[in-house]
């Protein structure tokens, strides 16, 4: 274990040897700041997230933060999870929003640097808004630029002063979105996608919840999806290699292995809509992409998981 200085701070790195005996530095796993839902807590969100497969959680250094304000009303999770419960801000009137942003930035200055965000519900809405505000140079100016966000049941910030700045231009950082088919927030989550440059979308059949993905059909694919945009040399090399990949070759390989395929290019030409149905039956899930490189990566991963009897659909 060694260290190096990044952005004025000493950061630990793992040192490993390659076959020729020379040492190469491998960055430690990405540090992710996690934002819980309205009137819950960091401890509750941690319990929800650690129901996920270890293949996902072991690759992330997850830090769970409590909101700055004690809950000012009844929590929806009372009787399910123990308190105390916290709020990021009062979402119906967007009171204390600026104070919340300062609180998050102060925490990041003291405990960072952080590579990305993970959020659920109002926490995901806050995380996405902070990415946009940082891009505009009006928030999180004291910390390094965030590299990605994983957003569960996210919507758009509705606080007018913040919204005007956060979505003045598309959010450039890679974002992974979980959307529930029966989630009342889904229409607002779809609206948020319009303000992201290259979102990856995983749909699940549940409602407004952190999906328990351990037994869901896209589990074999999830670590691969996250690895596509995590800030690691391996992920960067993989993404670069896929940039010039011809989708037709990958599609043909998967078509032979899977029960069926349909293809449609959207009117903008930005992405390809692909659907795959396994011949072996199984569950249902969907993964969405806006770019050919990510679609190619997913197709490659789907080819590796075809023996699991998964029915999956890739959509824009």
C-alpha cells in the first residue's frame, strides 16, 4: 500500500506487480457519498443498499451521510426501520435547500475526495441536482468534480433558483438510473433523463423502493454496467475499446445464442433500441442506453449471461 497526492490530499493506492516485475499503481475503489430518502437516515440507506450482491458493493467505498435536519414530521418507514430520521431539506416548499448544499460541501471537504454519488428518492434527486450545480460552478466549488452518480427513483429538483442553474445544460457525468415500473416518481425520473447526456437505465417491476436486486434477472449484468463508467483504468480501457465496435457483429453473436431479437434506431440517431428474449424463460428486466458504446458493452455482457435463462430488453 502506498500513497500519492491528489488535489492537495494524500490518497492511498494499492501497488501490485505485473509479470515483468515492474510495479504499477492501481487506484483504490471509488469513494461514493450516499444520500438517503426523505425522513430516513444514512444507517437505513446502508441496510437497504447492502441487500445488493457483494459483487456490486465490494467494488465501492460507500459512505452514508445523515441529512442535516431532524425529521419535522412522521417518517414513512416508522415501524420498519428504527430512527432517528433526518431530512435534507423540506421538499414541498424547498426550505433549507441552500443550507443543505453547504452542509454536503463541508462534509465532502472534510471527508473527501469523493468520486461519485449514490442516492435514493429525495437523496437521488439531490445528488443529480448537485451534479448539475457543480457543472455550472455554483455549488461544490471547493471539491473535485464528481465523476458519476447512481440514482434510484430520482426526479428533478423543483427549487426554482437551483433548477434554473442545475439543468441549464445537460448533466455531463455518466449516470445510472433505477426506475420502478410501479413507482409514482417514474414520470419525473423519465423527465430527468432528458437532462442527462448519457444515462444508463435499469427498470425494475417494483414501486418506490431500493430494489432488492439479489434475485432479479439483471444481477449478473449489474456489476458490469457499473464498471462501464466507474473511474478506473480498466473501465476506461474497456470503454475506449468499445468506441469503434461494430454493433452488428455483437448483435449477430447474441442473436444466435438468444431466442429472438428486434432492432430499431431512434429518430435522433443517438442510440439503438434493442430487445433480446431468452429461449429458456425466466424473469424480466430491462436496461436502457443512449449510446452505441454502452449498448455494445451490454450486449457483450448479455452474451456472457445467456445461460442463466434471463429475459432482458435493452431500450433507449
